[in-house]
C-alpha cells in the first residue's frame, strides 16, 4: 500500500466515526425545521397586492442620488459635444467618480453629471473647465460621450458671464 492509500483509508475511518456523533437525535441537524414566527403570525401576501420594491442588497450603502437637471428637450441639445473629452472618457481618463450620483433627465434619457470644479469628477489630466457642467452618456464604457454646458451658479462664476448654451431656457435645476 502506498502512503496515499493509507491516508485515504484514515480519512474514511475518521469520517465513519464522526457521522454517528454529528447526526445523533440531539443534534440540530435532525431536529424539525426552525419556526421563525408563530403559525399565523404573518399571513402570506394576496396575489394581487402591491408589495413594496426592496432596495438592492449591496456590501456598502449606496450614496444618495440627486437630480440636478430636468428637461423636456432632447439630450443632444443640452450643450456642446466634447470630442476629446469623450475620447478620454472612453479610455477612463475623464469620468464620474460615482456614476449617476448626480443625474440629468432629458426626455426619458438619464445622463450622469459632474462639475468642472471637481465635484464627482475624476480628471487626472486637469482638462475640465471650472465653469462647466459635464454630462456623461454611457459613462464608464467605450461608448461614453461627454457634453459640456455653462454653470450659471454665481458661486462658481462670480463674473456672471452669460454665455448662452443652446438650451439655456429649458432647464429646471433642483
């Protein structure tokens, strides 16, 4: 007999000795199913009842998400298309830190929002303009597109530059 066969027989003998101990009458493995609540405590839901949708189970809590822009216009008219930044976004060199933490709604389309002054923006090459808001469509993918629009907030743009965007009048900021 080889050393491997002896070890295999010893393991089988050990398992054979342990099985009767593990499955004795007093062990919880052979006891009846655990009753978590008393019978009749919680009635099953009715088939047509409206049950609340449970949040997703994640390891860490999700951050809150804010709607910053809501518009009935098409997202293509929201601002100026940024070709070079879109290329950088596709290469993950210009992206949102937390995707869709800030959101913009355009006629059924949801875009991620990051701010040029650094809020929710990962820009290691410092290509962002501090006075711009960046809209990300398909962020964190190779099909990412970036559009920029002027930030009208006086705290960011104290000079009050009123450079108009193509859809300046159609936004409600929250």
